[in-house]
């Protein structure tokens, strides 16, 4: 597993890891714990394109991924959820705590435009009891991500 704290320090990322008392298994639970709207929780969804490429879509917790829109932005015909095994292998993190950055090798990150409405958001922190607080613009900078309308 990748050490997210080390990644943040090494790359000079303006973000903070927040440790919660209990594991957060859903965006709703995390939002309730923090007292923020569910959309302020940024979901990192590990996807696999029909080309074999693994990519990460980041969207607000109150949205659902639009697979066709992700495929358009990614320039492929089709995307689907990656298996748990593939997600762990490619990101270095188990499902349920996948952060929007800090992977062992570069992955394409597609940020839903809706994340920009939040001055800051909370993504997975590498483990279910950790959250990463980060501004969307910082997330774009660090990941060299692509913006697109990929949710519904």
C-alpha cells in the first residue's frame, strides 16, 4: 500500500489528512460525520476502459458516474468499474479509502466539473478512517487531471 502522507509531503501537496474516530464506508456517513453536504465528499472511482487503461473518475458524493460521458472524455468506446483486485493493484489502495491522488504509477484522473463548486472537498485518505481535505484546483494541479461533465 502507498503511504499517502509521504506522497503529500514529497510532492508538496497543499492538503491535509483528517483522522476520524470510525471508518467511513459511504459518502453519506463521511458527510454526516463532518457536518458538510454530501457533495463535498469526493468519490474516487477506479474504472477500466475497453482499451485496458485504468483511470480514476472523481465526482461529488451526491452524484453518480456517467460511464458514457467518462468514455467520451477518455477517448474510448466504453468504461466500467475496475475489479477490486485491479483497483488495489493499480492505485495501491483498497476500495473504500481510495484517494484521488498518490498512486504508485501515473493514472489518468478525470474530475467531474461539479467538484469545482466546492471550495474544498474530502476524498478518501487511503484507509476508511482517513479523509483527505483538498481544494479542487490543487487536485487538478497535482494529478494533471482532465475536467469533464462525467456525472448525473
